[in-house]
C-alpha cells in the first residue's frame, strides 16, 4: 500500500490546464494550442505507438515525476478510467505521439503491473519495482529499460518516544514488536532471511490506515520516506508529530524502483521506440528534479479530479520531490548518468532476491541472467544531473 492521509488535497491550478472527461467522452483531444515540433531525433511518430500507454504502479505521485514531466499542454483526465492523456513532449516540444498514464494500485484491483501488461495489449510500458521484475520472471517476464528511482524509498518507521533505543531496522529485531506490512511484499522475507527481524514479528495485516499506529505506537510500520514521515507529522490529526525510520536500502535491500519496463516478448518490436523514448524519460527525470513545482501541480490536479484517489497535497508533493533528491533516491550513478543501470548493483539485486523468492514458492528460472531483467541498451550515459 502506498500512502493514506486524512487531509483533502488542495486543488492547485496546474501548468497543463487539465480537463476532466467521463467514460463517454474522448480522452485524446488535441492540445489547446499548437505545439512546436520536436527535432527529428526526438520525434516518436513512426517509431512508437500513436498512443504510448504507461501503466503506473500506484495513483499519481511525485516519485513518478519524470513520466508526468513528459505530458504537454491540453492533457485530459478521464476520471472513470483513472488516466490522463496528452501530447508526449520533449522539452515542451511535440514528439508526434500521445502519452496516457494509467493509475495502478486500487485502480486495477491491486493487480501487479506485469500481470496487467500481459492482460491488456494496449499497455505499451509499465512502472515495475526491481523486486517485482525478478518475481515476474517465470511466466510474465518484463524487462526494466530505465529506472525512475535509483533506490527504493521504502522504509520501516516507528515512534521515537516509544522506542528511543531504535536507530536501525536491526534494532527492531532485538525486540518482539510487530512489524506491520501489507500482503504481497517481498522485503519482509528478506529481512527475516538476513536475521534483521524475526519471522514471528511479521504481521501482514496493514490496511493502509494510520489509525492503528496512531493509537498503538508500539509497532513498526511499513512506509515510504517521501510520504509517511510527512503525512504522519503534518496531515494526521491523531498523531501530528515526527516519526523515526530507516530506509530499507540502508539495511541492505537496495533495489532500483519504478523501472520503466516492457514485456520481454515485445522488447524487439518496441526497440525502435525505446531507442528514442528512453533518453527522453531520462532527461525528464533531470528536468523534474531541477524544477518540480509545475509538474507537481499537474499530479495534484489529477488526483483532485478523481474522487476515489487518496488525497495528495501540495505540501506532500513538495516534501517528496525534495527528499527524493536530498536522499539520492533519484540521483546519478557513479558515471554521472541518471536513469541508467550499474551492472554490479543489478547483479547483486538478482543474487539477493532470487533465493528469497524461490523460498517463498515463486518461480525464478535459474538460467536467467541479470541482463534478462534489466537492460542499459537504450539509455544515454551522457544524461545526468549536472
């Protein structure tokens, strides 16, 4: 589960002049004003589908900023489909195709993104976390082509007043406190396998509500560094004070997150598109980190248009973008590039995950190599945060 708050998001006036439409209306209207054409090397028409459909892993939020950065003027929200469609732009210039971003999580019945990609042929690409890439390799293999997040923002959080002695996740394991997580996560098994927490501590009953933690702060709770620390302190009246936490990556569970991914059996067919699109996604990530406010407003506006979305405030979006940058969760690799894969890290991730997933009964083919899950074939190592 991603984020749950108790405050309504403020409806800001977005930079893209969002328009809502129902199920009986089209979501692919033309931009309100003619866009300047992108240079030929950035034109996607002829190489990509006329409508590039991307399945998000949750509802819109700032850690998907690079994808929303690619939306041009005139984007329309289809509140029934929980999607937004607009021209796909590169530096504000028209690439000749449309971009549709579809919400995930509750919008798709909590199904995994790889499963949706194999069910719905209209989906071009999906955002898939690194551990899910490995877990899906048996029957629904997808390949990450560029990560939106260099590291996972996942955390375990706790009340520093109840547990002043806790500084790390390993400290949690020295007690019998419950570690409350939602079902379907892979890192709890890894934490147990590493001896950081005990199996008896894992409680998979988390329903996303802050109520249990607010009333019984004797537990450790799953969360995300760019969300829950802010929402618990600023937007949860029953709590409204700081929490302490450790990033899973700092405990050793260091995965690439929100990987733009393609079905393995469609990789070659979509290769001409990926060769042009992936560098645009990388640059969009750089542009978003450099100046996130306008894109954050687009995300906030879209969330406000869809009544079933969990509220997303301007304060949380601003906090999130800054934290992702400050903590290096979106950041350059050692060679100065953004949105690329480090071969050593990828190998370590697969070696870390495979035995844990197999122990959980998940089919991870032993003959697959790390490059079968992640590929740097389409990335540009000259693109990075300067």
